[in-house]
C-alpha cells in the first residue's frame, strides 16, 4: 500500500517518513532483556554497539534500561537512570542520529532528554508516566512513541483475549493520541505502535501484522517492533517454543517486509544491517508500484 508521508519532529530533528523506511536500532543496556540481556550492560560495550549500529545505517538509536519482556520485574527509577545515563553521556557528540529513550518513567525521560535524547519511546502510551511525562515531552519538543500493551509486562501474557485485535489496538492508540494532543504534544511529534508481543498470543500478533494497514487510519507514522520476538519463533517452529531467539533473524526480516508493505514507516530492530537491506528492497518495490 502507499504510505502516507509525514515529517516527524523530535527536538531539533525532522525525519521525513513514508518513502524510505527508517530503522530504529535497539540498544538494551539491561542485564535481562529477552534477546541481548547483559551484552551491552557495560557502558563501554554499549557505546561500541551504538556506533556500530550507526555505521550499519540505523536512523535512530533506542536506548533502554528496563526489560519489558513477559514477566520482567519493574526497575526502580534510580537504577534505570544509572544504566542509561552513562551511555548517553558517552555518546554525546559521537553520534549524528537522533537518540530515543525506551522508558515509561518521567524521571528517566527527563534525565535522558537532558543528556541529548530527543524521543521518548513509551511502551505504556502515557499510562505509567501520565500527565508529568506528557507535559515533559510537550515542553521539551521531544518526539513520543505511543505503544499498545494489554496490562503490564508482569501480567500481559496471562491469557490475553481480543475479539478484534487490530480494531481494539486501533481504538486504544486513538485514545492515547487524544491524551497526548490534550497535553499539548503536537501530532507531528507522535508515532504509534501496536506493540507486537505485549499482551498478545502468536495468533494475535499475526492478526496485527496481517491487518497492519488498518493502523493508517490513525493519522500518525507507524512503528513495528517484531525483531526476534517469540511469535516469530512460534510461527516458524510450529509450537509455542518454536525457533530459539538466535534463530529468528530470517523470520524477523520476512515480518519486516510484510509490515512495510502494509504501511510501516519505522522498524525497531536488533539486526540493523540486515533490516536496512530488506527495507531498501521493499521500499523499491513500493516505489515501482507507485510509479507504474
Ligand atoms: N519492544 C520491546 C521494547 N520496547 N518499544 C516499542 N515502541 N515497540 C516494541 O515493539 C518494543 C519496544 C521489547 O524488545 P527488547 O527491547 O529487545 O526486549 P526487552 O524488553 O526484554 O529489553
């Protein structure tokens, strides 16, 4: 499908979305993330990985200090800041792409914005940080990703039920956009994301992917975060366990192409170089179709 064009604003950055799919490289500075936990918990190693992702063609870096995998415990504010801040401090002046902070806590967001981050990636879509987070984003002119999750990471995979997954997620995101606008965040600063794997069975995730084009009606750029997630393994392996996390790259790439074809503007991924290639090719297919 033809993607809508947007100019996404985040701090002093303007990202033109809708022609070239943008890649958000994941940098988890956590000890326990589902696919790369512990790999970049050391700030020195995190910086090396950040620079590597920039070289591989990432358009945005998304730095997170709290795992949101199913069953993950909450991380206290102080600890999350302790994990994220040293990396942001070391990256200052070293990277020339915008940095996003993957957090739901206004205190962490504020500390990160003070250290050069320009986007807040909130997997709770302002339900945790509430008005304080919304006002902070508005005041600072930051970008904001609003993501759908059913419940919390502790509870979300306990028998999630939907009648119409894409319809219900759309309704949730529409309300979240309303809350953000009400707090004074302009629409041009928003990105929305259906939250693959957040309170969804493999079948729900596949419904969201197959029906991804329905999210275009929200009137915001669309982000898809499917990289290495368990539903990819589940579909490939034919069981709930499916392919282990290290064997999900090709499935992730197929999912990425499917999402781009259905209107995704941005992909949140661990394997930047591979996704850049898939995105460039899928973009070229879309462009060829448009120019016919
Ligand atoms: N997925 C994860 C974390 N943050 N943010 C958005 N907007 N969309 C997503 O799909 C998304 C996200 C989970 O992946 P990861 O960060 O690799 O794992 P963990 O939460 O275990 O650190």
